[in-house]
């Protein structure tokens, strides 16, 4: 699969040329080509995965929520694409086991940051660069205890394994969650065919693979006697406030109470770490406040399907009235090679990483959940835990409405288009 998520929003002349020529090159070789404005490759590619997929990609965030993936350099990725194989030295694994029940107001992004936070507490990870210690570096990160997650949610955890410098990541999922995802994705792939996406035969083969899995489901599971380098246990009941990563290091995990009060200039909600639920949650908080935000807020959904659904549900109106700036679906500020925050701004971002100067020159960037980012946008500062919980309680009662995902098999406009496609037999 190929996309233009790094270049579509603010293309240079050379990018425009590539936008016209690369899709045909990819499709003529059996690949699936996306179009400028479609959005982030990971958010699309995840919907083509089979549960036993082993994959690779030229982006460090090629971190499948199903199966397992190993990012690689462009030469090795090309070799894998051309030959169907790639050399791997399989490393040992670190197991992170969650247990218990999540507290109100605690988001999945907080659990993402809980992994480095607990690793620091247990002496497995250091923030200081001198004599840096990182238990996860070069190892597989295996995650258990969150089997009720949807696949979209699981990707937040696998995606962030890149920031841990892990070689790969696997997550225990329930068959029910995976089946729900695949049923949705079959309809999405048929919709892609109806919209003229190709290569048609490749898409058809993947649909057949999904149908075969649904007829005979099975998931990767660790051996009962599996041996791990280290096991980290995290009791969800012990996480009672949001966890952020402080400027400018995705390893520097801190409790909200340790950084509350810091003035915030800009807020970014976007990147492959987000899905439609994050934008609904942020929108609900902005709508409930009824005020114009004092910060500059950037909104960039991961795909054009998210953008269309948010528009239909009225969220773009909410964002606009609050004074937010809407960006084309894609990587946007996360890459830092297109739009940029103001020099030396203090930022709350839902992006993948916050390395120095990545989002803007001299910018200080916190990584946080979309919910906390929205509160920071409204308050113009990192709120206290009590202030944050007052906002979070407003959306907890609406969780079922907010955290609905794009189940294309339940959306009439996609089902109708998918039904119009005559499956090809030339596979």
C-alpha cells in the first residue's frame, strides 16, 4: 500500500508530480494506491490486515494491531514487496500485563503512557540520555489484559511501541472484536472497489482471506510456557489521573498533577494515534463549554471517512465555532514537514512523538489524550486533576455515543456501494 499522507496537505511541485505518477506505478505491480487527501497510511492499511499477518513498512509506525509487523528501511521493504519474504532475527519479548478495571476519566492514551511510567518506576527505563536504559529497545512488546478493546483502540497501544523503540508489538484481542473489525473491513474494501481503487485483484484476494478467517477464526496466542525477558504488571485501579509525556521526550512519562498549570499556546488533535472517537470526545467538550478557545487548535482526522462522518454528525461545525483550524486528513503537525506550530510554543499534542523541534522550532510539546488536549485548549493551560475530571465526567455518561467506531457494514452509504460491486474471479 502507498499513500501521500506526508505530502498531500502542502505539496511542493515535485510532490504534485508524484501524486500523478506513483498510484499507477503501484497498482501496475499489484499494490493498493491511495490518493492525496485520503489520509494516513496506517489507518487505511490496518483495515486490510488478516489476524495472522506478518508485515513491514518504511515508516516506524508500521505497527499492526493484528498479527505483527517489523518496520524496515526502504530497501528491505522493497525486497519484501518484490519477493514476499524478509530476513528477521526474532528477538525476545517483554510482557506488559494489565489487570483490574479502568477508573472513570482515564483514557486508553493514559494506558499507553502508563507503560513507560511503570517502566521508569521499576528501573527498566531512564529518561536521561547519559547511560540510557530502555528495556523495550529491540524487543517484542506483548500486551495482555485488555481483550475487550476494539481493534481501533488496540492500535493506540501497538502504534506507541515505536516510541518504546520496540522491534514489534502484539496484543491479545478477543475473537469477537476481530470479527467485528473484519466484517466492517470487507464492506470498506468493496466500497474501495466501487470507487475505482486498485489493484482490484489484490483487494479481492484480501476480501477472500477475511471471509475465510471469519468462517474459521483463530488468533495468535503466546505459548502457555512462554519465557519473557521481563514481565511488567499494571493494575488499572492504581491509575487515578491522566499520564502525559513531558517535553520533549516520549519516554518522559509524568502524572498530570506533576505538570498541571503549565501555560499552553497550541493544541493538536490528529495523527495515526487518533480515531473518530477522539474527535467526538473533543467536540463534546468544546460544545459543552460554549466558548471560543484561547489557544490555537489544530484538527486533522486520520482518514477522509472519519472527516466525512464527523462532518455529517455536526462536529466540524462545533470545531469551527470554537475557533479550531481544520486540516486535511493526513499526518499534519505530527510529521512537522508541512504545517508547524509557532516558534517556542508550548503545545499539547495527540501525535506519536515529541522530539525537539519536530512540531515547531524550539517548541515544548506534551503528548496527551485527545480529551486532555481539548481541556487544555479550553483552559489555555494544563488543568489540575480536579479541573480535568470535571470536564471528563461530562463525557463519561455519553461514552457509548462518543466511542462508536466506523463499522462500515452498518453504514448504509458504504453498504449500498459495496453491494453494487461484482466480485472478480480473476484473483
